C-alpha cells in the first residue's frame, strides 16, 4: 500500500510543535480590524493549540507519525 500524501493546503495553515501538538492561527484576522476592540485583536494575534479528536486527524493529514 502506498504512503499517504500530505494535504498541502492544511500543511501551509497548520504546523506541529516539538511534542507533536497541532498549532494553528485564529480566523477573522484578514480585514475589518477597526470594528474589533483592542482586547479581541490582541487575542487574535496568538496561535492556538488544537485539542481533541480533530487535532489527531489533522496531525495525521499533515504528516505526523
């Protein structure tokens, strides 16, 4: 059986940390920043560590072992 190919679009948007956790950036940061308050903009700058079953699926799709 051939190896599973990495999903390139997902690989560009998410990455794996040193310990294998999936890290992604938050949505809603592209435009319309003027209507968001400063606290919300600060929170949107920080990356997010994914948890749960979906994180395990994503890790598999982007090339985790």
